[in-house]
C-alpha cells in the first residue's frame, strides 16, 4: 500500500501537496494487516509531515500506545515513511529482490483502467504489488502515468463519488482479496 501526499490534485484540478491525516495512518494500517498486506508506505516530501507520521508510528509501536493496544501496534508496524513514491518502490525492490507492480487508484474514470477482477488475473506471483492511493482530490496524472495499472473507480448507487481514502482502501482490498 502507498498513500501519496505529493503529487496529488486539488479541487481545481491543480497539482499540490497535502497534509497528513493521522486517522488515515491508523485506518489504512488496520485494513492492510486485516487483508495480509506486508507494508504500508506514507509518502510525503514535507519534513514536518514525515516527522508527524514518525511520531504517531513511534507512539503506537514503541511508546505507551503499543503497550495499551498491541493490536494497533501490530498494524502500525507496517508503516514506513518515504519522501517520494520512487523511494518507496526502490525500497521494496531492494527488500524483496523482485520486481514491483504498481497499481494506481482514482475516483475518476480513466481510459485504460481495469476492474479488480482483471487485476487479479494480471497479478504476477513473482513480484511485489503496490496499491497506490492519493490524498486530497486524488493522484496527480504524472504519478498515475508511472504506474503499471490503474483500477476502475469505486461506484456506489448514487452520483456522489468522493470517498475518504481510508474507505476506498478498505473497499479495494476487499474486492482484490475476496473477489467481490
């Protein structure tokens, strides 16, 4: 899993950097461990945001939070902080010594996007896979263009289509792992 804070888009469709939301760390880490994800990268080039992420992680993994809630500790131990998406992908390549398949997500329909069913058929066994999420109003096109695949958006039963990133992460994980 990778949660991108730069480059992402604002509501005016301009590339920006976004601030960290600590609840995203908790909820995406918990969804990740539930579905067997091996790592969760939080991507931010902003030093103050990286420091905040590391403080939250340390509180729950090495501090009193981990002693009080070992389940939360286990989930937050999945989190790693990186300055760029490229740094995260390179770290995975080095750690696993295998190729990395990158899979972008978006709330916007994109030419060439695929369903989660199609993705399951395309997943390589001898590779690591990274599901990439954007904060703010989603991933910047420049980042999406670097990914191997992009998933179809999640649609509900209404015209409204702006889920929180932590909700989208949980839904995609369930669809990919359980085939729903």
